[in-house]
């Protein structure tokens, strides 16, 4: 169970995930959150970069000590975290984001948040897990290569004349995470969360392109199973897509 959340904030770090890893190795308690104004080496999945060079976005990571979680259930934590970010954006700002499985939140067809879960084993068991969340909040401009597919809270709230607040949103995200994580931990699967998750799943029932490292094919996204894996239909045959080194895209653009 996740009970106590402790917050620390730094102006600039390399990566909040890496700061948490250091603290985890020094035996910090679960529930520690490290946030930073900017990151000099923000990370995405499989060596990709996460842009967070200005004080406009949230870069925040939590340490989990999931002694009670099996290795298999770790990727599901990303799926749980995505629900938390979606929930916080909805509660605070009325923004109705969609979850692009497994680790993005999208609004208006563009990415507003990315999540990176990492872990380390010790003696064959999960020693610690880091859940890292990046959310664009005040950003109005993005590097050229992502400008077409990135958005921020402020850009989404422009039409109603409102703005986001990084501190407030960070706390709301981790409070929501606590709620969903504690439901997840009881069963170690998505059985208590699946229905809500699927109601916000981007491309549910629609055609998607599965891009793995060695092949790429079209399918229809059907939903998730209790492990948080994506169920797709390929020519009438059900296939399970595991979190990991795949991207799932709608066939008409980024989402
Ligand atoms: C992710 O990877 O989306 C995971 C991002 C996790 C970032 C957080 S910030 C706190 C913590 N500390 C870290 O060092 N990381 C975590 P992936 O699905 O691989 O997507 C990466 C791709 O998203 C990049 O290749 C770009 O195309 C795009 N991207 C990069 N920065 C972006 C941004 N600020 N907004 C929208 N898209 C972005």
C-alpha cells in the first residue's frame, strides 16, 4: 500500500527518474517524490528523449517499494499512472484526456504527458520501482520535431481563459495515483480499474498500427486485459500486445 507521499523539489536535475534511483539505492522510503523545474537529460522509453528544458512543464518521479508485487505486474504500473494523470487533469481543469496505451495522455490528438516506469532487481526480486511523469503545462512552443504532436495544459485551456499550475497539478496527480495504485495493489491487476480505463482509451474499437522493432501491422484495438496489456484483433484473431518496445498509432496520425 502507498500511504505517505513526501515531496522534494529541485530547480534543475539531469532526470528526476535518475535522482529517485540514487535515493532508492540509499534506502529512501517508498512514496518519495522528486520533482524538478527543468531536466537536462529527461528520458523517454528505449533511449528516447523527453523535452523539459524550460520551467514550463512538470517533471516528477515517485519511488515505490513494491515488495509485494511480482515482476510481471510492474509494467501495469505505467497503465495505472496514466489513469492518475488523466484523472487529475479532469478534476482540476475539466480536461477530458484520452490514454494512448500504454504511456501517453493525449488531448486534441496531441501528447500532453508521457510516463516512464523503471525498476531495479536485487537478488531476483523487485528492489524498487520509479514512476516518472512529464506533463507539459505552460509550454507554448516545442522543438520542431515534436511541435505537430505536442500540447500543454495552457494551450488546452486557452479558449476558457485559464492556466494550469505546476505545483497544484503535481500534487493532484500523485493523490490520484495513490488512489488507483492502492486499488491495483489489492489484486495486482487491472480488474478493479479496467472499466474506467477502457472508457478513456484512445482508439478503442478503431484501427491502429502496431509498430514493433522488427515488424509493423494493422489491427483493431479492443481494450485491455487484467494485466494492462492491449488486446487487438488482427483479421479475426485476438493478439495481446505487451508494454515494452512497441508503439501503437491510429492509422490517421500520431494518436
Ligand atoms: C515517454 O516516452 O513519453 C516517457 C516520458 C517520461 C518523462 C518523465 S519526466 C520525469 C521523468 N524523468 C525522466 O527522465 N523521464 C520521466 P516515449 O513514449 O518513448 O516518448 C518519447 C517521445 O515523445 C519522444 O521521442 C518525442 O517524440 C516525444 N516527446 C518528447 N518530449 C515531449 C514533450 N515535452 N511533449 C510531447 N512529446 C514529447
